[in-house]
């Protein structure tokens, strides 16, 4: 049986690990190489690295970060932030990424998903979907929450899966950094619409929130603040969740 | 000890190199027959299609040298597609001959109700002890990414099995040869321990 996954998510800016709230106000929370090594040693099932800078040489910086992190990190690595071509993805795979996460480009040119999936397999392609709730409706945003998109959530999920995404990471912008729990309504809607595994992101502040995400059908639960602040770590999260009957990998 | 990694463009060797280095071993890139002389152990990683990978090995002039390396009793470990290449034949990308070091054929996984590829953490149920499994408990999870499986021609070569719609060999071994369908270099502590055990293995069983 495949196991549910606990996935620390690390936001990178200017070579540092940062944490945002509502996609704003990045705060420095440490060195990404050190924290990745700690996560890898503490039984994380995967790591997600997202470059949130959008000026200049952000992709070069991401490749550098992945290269350094892959030296110490022996779990699958997902990298994203500003990828807009097969070549961008190829550079990250060569640096040591196992999967790439694409977001903004999936609204402009979904054939990039297809080209990456054809060369590296669908399992290596993750579509990131950022959502705000506006007047009771889920509205999609690209460019790190800066650009409002008109496509509906259901249509976009179908589009990116048809184009080659083998996994979705669904993120509530409203919940980012708030530590009040995932947006479970949003998560359930995406799980119901998606034939591929779904990772819940944004909102985890307590181990119980991870259980809620798994109960809502998520295959993976991504956590930023939960592990960035305080002394929580994946090992402790997993001992809690095992007692709740969630299937997790044994070490 | 000097650990060779076959590096002829059939897989991304960076993670495997980092994993072996992290355990304190020397790593050498193997791109041609001459490179095999100085090494004690050989790792054969791989991703992609069986037929294309065998062609790459043939183009590098490595098919017979790798066979001779293993048949001389020197330790060889295949990983993911590299494990599948140890078999007699493979069907991915057209029928092709393999290294014929582990009896069996590589076939597509066929169950209808589960998504392919098989990706994620899944358990290896150990059937027999082996020096490379020393210190690794039974039913431990490892990280898998594959759509094809080995249909073993010799049950005694199967060290561990995994369940994903069907039971398939996830670790195989015969003589000085061992193979894992999963990625030890992405399987954290237990994967690193396996790689370390392999690098310390004298294959004298």
C-alpha cells in the first residue's frame, strides 16, 4: 500500500529560507540547505522548494539551491518557481530535482507540461494551483498571487491533468502562514475533480490539521509554518498521525 | 574500495553519487570498459525505457564488460531500470535482450484499478536475509517510481517483494549481483544503509 506523505515546503528568496503570510511579508527563517538536511534526517517523505523571487536570475538561483540541497537530502525533491520551459525543467532535473512544480505557465502555455511529461514522465510534473476565496467562490491566481485568472477551478484541474500533470498541489492564499488549518472545502473540491494525487498546502498549524487533510482525501500534506516555527518536526507529526491510523512510511 | 557508477546517459547519477559519498565511499564515473579496472563495486542506475538503455550501454561498449565484471564475482548493484537491465529480456520500447545476470523478463504492470506509474513509498517484504539487507527491518518502505516489473524466472533470486495491485520482486540477488526496483538514494536512512552495506559487501555470501 502506498503511504500518505508529510512534505515540508520551503520558500526561497535571495538564497534564504523565508515564510510568508497570505503570500506577503516574507520573513527570514533560516538557511535552506541546513533545514533541508534536518527535514531529510527527520523522516520527511519529500521536500518542496519554491523560489518566490520574480526578478532577474531567479531560475539560476533555484538551480543553485537544488544542487546544494541535493548533496544532503536523500528524499524526493520537488522544485518550482518561475519555470516556463522544458529547458528550465531540464536544468532542475540535472541539479537533482525529482519533480518540477509549474504554476503561472500553466495558464499561458500548457504544452510545457506536456513536453516535460513526455521526456521525464508524468510523475515528475506537479501543477501548483493557488486559490483565493472571493464572495464564496474559488478564484485562481498566478504569479505568486499577483495575477487573477478567469478560468474556473474545475476547468483548470481538468486542463492541467489532460496536459500531463501527474500531481496537483493546491494552495489557499488566504490560509498561507495563518496556521488555522487547510481550506478543507477547497481541498475536497479538488480531490473530487482530480484523477491524480493531490497535495494540500497552506494553513497547517497543528498535527490535527494534517489528519484533516488526509481525511479529506489528500495524498500529501505540505507544511511550512508548522515546521518553520516552534520545535515541531516531521518525526513528531508522524508519531501523532500513526496513532490516528494514517498509513505512513515505516523507518 | 572504489565504487563505480555507470554514467552513460541512462539516468541522472547525481543523487546516487551524493548518497554514496555521504556514506564515506570514493565514487568513480564509469563510461568505458577501462574504467572498470580500478573499481571494486559497480552501481548501475537507470531511468527510462529498457531498449534505449541497453542501446546506450552497447554504444559505450559496456554490455559484455559489465557481464564479465559480475561473473567474476565482483559486486554489481542495479537500481530501478538498472535492476531491470539485469534480467534476460525487457519489453519496454520493443523487445530487447538484457544483461542476463538475473533470470526473468521485464514486463508492463497490468492491474487496471491503480494508477501507473507506481510512485511513492511502499513496503519491501523480505523473503530471505542477505548481507546488503543487514540492519534493515522487514516491511520497511522505500521510494518507487516505475511502470514495468520483473517477472522472475528463478524464485530463489527474489529477496523481497512489494504489493501494488500485484506482488512483484522489489529486491533481487544472485551471486555477486543485487538489484532494487526502488531508489535507495531517495529512501532516506534505510536506503543509505543499503548502499553502505553494498559498498562494504565482499560478495562472498
